[in-house]
């Protein structure tokens, strides 16, 4: 078992910054940085992650899977599955996994995941889970949710970080032991949107079609109106058109 070695902080710039420094210093796999708040939390595609102290569980995990860079994308599936397992087991929720790494509850985003690779040293997986918010800002309240909104209960953030890190590391360990196919099969059981008509937009344009599944290598498969299957490697947004 990889034990979670949690380093707790008050306010930091970003837990990913600290975890990256730790990875450079040679801290072992299982090292976890947890903070109460971040002044420059970051999200995917240059977005910011804004939190209010005590509302979110903010953690970053140091991981050294020893895989080539081309396989590091697998980590987003591993982490999102770990988050889903945690929410199901500890909070009785039924999360859906939206490709590539969103975790949805009641069709709304409950967590942000940012995996950053650090040369050939390894990666840092930063996770921000909405825990205690009972109300969300106007601009996100239609698309986001929290554990408190879904369960009606407040949680102790330190305990959440501990249990949550341990669950993610458990799933990560089963990835190292049993391979990506095993993780992907479990991930697919919770996959969001199969059979739904969507528009997937990315830098290279957009594809409209029905979500069909995920390739063994992690690409999203969308069946276009012409009947052709498109394998999509990266996307900025997936918008439901119908279904
Ligand atoms: C996203 O949805 O765009 C990803 C957001 C990731 C936010 C988390 S919070 C903990 C860790 N530290 C960061 O600066 N970002 C991640």
C-alpha cells in the first residue's frame, strides 16, 4: 500500500506548485500537499480556480508511475475514478465521469482535476473538491455543485482530505498493479453521456455526433452524422445538443 504522507498548509499559491517543488526534491510517491486556501489556484487551459477557505478540499499528489510521457494522460482517468469512488463510498453519491476528467453529480461539476507532468520525473495531480458550499456564485451555480448541496451535510475538511487522498492512492495503486485497461473498464461503468448528441470543440475545430465510448488509449469516440467514428484526443468543451 502507498501510504498518504500529508503535508498541511494554510494559504499557498497553488498546492500544485508545492507538490512540483517536492517532486523536484525527490519526495516519494504518496506525498500529498493539502491547503486551506490558494491565492493562485489554477485550472485546465489557463483557467483560474477560486476557493473560499474551508469550502474546498484542495490537494496535490506527487506521483512517479515510471510511464512514458505518451501514457501520462491515463492518470486523469485514474484520478477521476478515485474521486468518484470516494464520493460514492463516503457520501453515498452516484457520480458520473465526463471525458476526460470531470466528475459530475446531478449533472453538475463537483471537482476540478489538473494533472501536470514534470519532465520525466513524474506528475502532480491537483484536485479541488467542492465540499461545504451551500450556495455557489451566480456564474457557476447552474453548472457546479458541492458535497453539502448534494447531501445537506457539512464535512470536516481535514478528514475529507485524508480519506479522499487515501482513496485516490488506492485506485492509483491498482492502476500500477493491474494496468490501464482495468481502470478504464471501471471508469466506463460510470461514463457520462454515452448515446447523447454533443458538440465537442477543440483548437482544431468541432465535431458533432453521438458519444460512443472511449478508445483503449483514452481518446473519446464520437459517431458523426455521416456514420464515421471520430477519435478525439483533446477538447475545450463538450456541449449537449440533444439527449
Ligand atoms: C479544472 O477544472 O480546470 C481543474 C481545476 C483544478 C484545481 C485544483 S485545486 C488543487 C490544485 N491546485 C491548483 O492550483 N489546481 C488544482
